C-alpha cells in the first residue's frame, strides 16, 4: 500500500501539547494544513494553514490529492466531524486518522455520566427539533452547539415544549486550560459570555416527551382533516413494520403523519401529495418533529410519480386506490416490498378484496367507536370502517 497522503488529526483545546507523537509527526510533515481558524491557531499552522470554505466543502482538500496534507478537526473527526465527509471520497489507503477524545467523552468525564446511556447530538449545524424525539423524562443528552446564542435558543425550545425545569450544564472549551462548566435550567435566564467550542448537557424534566410506540396524538400534527387517525395509524405502521434505514413511499400522504412516524422509527420516507397546501403541512410536520432530513416531500399523484422515486422497502397507499393505480404500483415495486393499502369506500374495499384473493396477504376490517355525549349520558360514536390489505410483494 502507498503511504497515505492525507492525515486527519483530532485536536483538543490544549493544542499541540495534547497531540500524540504520531499526530505531531503527521502534522509536521504536512505541506498544507486545513482547519478552522481556531484549529489552525491551536496547532500553530502558520503559513501552511488554510481555512475551510464557507459553506463547508471538502473539495479544496481533495484537489490536493497526492500532496502531503493534514486536516484538523475537534476531538474525534468521525463523530460529527469532517472525517466522514472526507473518507466518503477517498480510497482506504489515501488517509490515516489520529482521533483525540471527543467533546462527548470529555463532557461525560466531567459529569460522571455513562456515555453509553447518553444521547449525543451534533446540533452545531442542525435545527434544534432534531433533538425532539430524545427529549423524554429523565433522558440525558449532550449536544454540540454553534455558539452561546444557540444555547439560549435551546433553552427557549425546551421551555416551549414544557420542559423548562430541565437541568442544563454548559461546557465551554473542554480539554484546555480555559475550560469552564456552569449549571442552570432551561427556564432560567440564559448564561452570558459563553465561549466556543461549547456543548450543553441536558437532563430532561417537566414532561414525558413523545411516546416511542406508534399512533401519536392527532393534535400534534398540522392537518386539514386529511390525516390517518391515531388508532388507524398505529395499526397501519405496525403492518408496514418500520426498520432503521428502510425507505417508505407514502402515496397520497395528506398531513404526512405516517411518514413522520416512519422516520421517527429511523427510516426514510418519500411523502407524495398532489395538493400544494398539504405539501406545506407535510413539510411543517417534518420540521416540527425533527425528521426533515429523513422525509422528502414530493408533489404528484399516483401512478405518475412511481417512476420518479427511489426503490422502496415499504409502500403505504392511504387513499385513492383504483385498478390502474394498483396495477402500476404492483409493477413498480420490487419483490420483497411491504405494501399496505387502506380503503374507506365500497369501491376501494371491493378492489382490495380482489387483490387479496389474487395475491394473498392479510385483509382486515377495522371498526372503531369513541365515547361521545348522548344527552345527559354517553354513547358510542362509530367512525367509518376501514379495510386494510397488507402483503409482501
């Protein structure tokens, strides 16, 4: 194997003093050193130093392929760092990494927290709602933050979710001589003069958070009435069987509630909807639940959009079933795809019954009723029955 031309070096707030001998040697041999201004200053890169472009791009490093290059990153370069972005475009013998303790490790060591029991998030370049699904009573999170203003925004976000009593530990410049650790709560006035790099450790209090099962309450979603209701959504998602990394087609997505819960389970979704007002609702729901990086909103109707979407692992057809749509869908999806279709009209019920007789799978009739006032007493108010067909292609 050829000698790697790129060294990816983890750097702490103690600068050169904290580097291993191997890291020092790789840095000394580099003709060009990339990093943020703070990294370049800590490493005393001098004239060899080049700052990252804004917005971030790995292209300047890749353009120097074959030269002796070093990249500086905070702590562990492969934990919310530049390492993964670079390695994706490199051969295994192009690079060698010298990781240092991550901010998460340094924070856990200061707090006495078991790191395996903590959720670690890089929110320095991501929206705060990415944390929402982890904000459950008693949960512990360590979040990398952009700056002091972002710490104040996190406190405000927690308060907006009813989590004002949550304990916050603000950890600045960990691992160096200027490290500082301060404690507050989300509801208190934000701390002043917060230095970067900064992380905030959160112990969640004040609310139970989002349930981890299926069927979130309908009123958590923005919708115009076109939504798969909570109980039916729970049954539907159980039939779809979400798995981390799996891809869903949500055809006729309405509010996108099924797609959102699929993404909360770790999957990716393409939510297709022809109406522009509902597209806006889907996008708003995805952002509010912090899954907008997993959910792609697609304008269009079946069957025209089938050829434009990446291959799915599962498909949900929430309405609008017709013989042409079903035939085109069956031809478009690969073997092994899980298909779940819900019907509320007699015509759609008859169609799903025919497909069940031909292809097999499971055919369910779902009938629900909720207690409602009836004069001075109560009675059952039935919802429209739903027929659900689920099958593996």
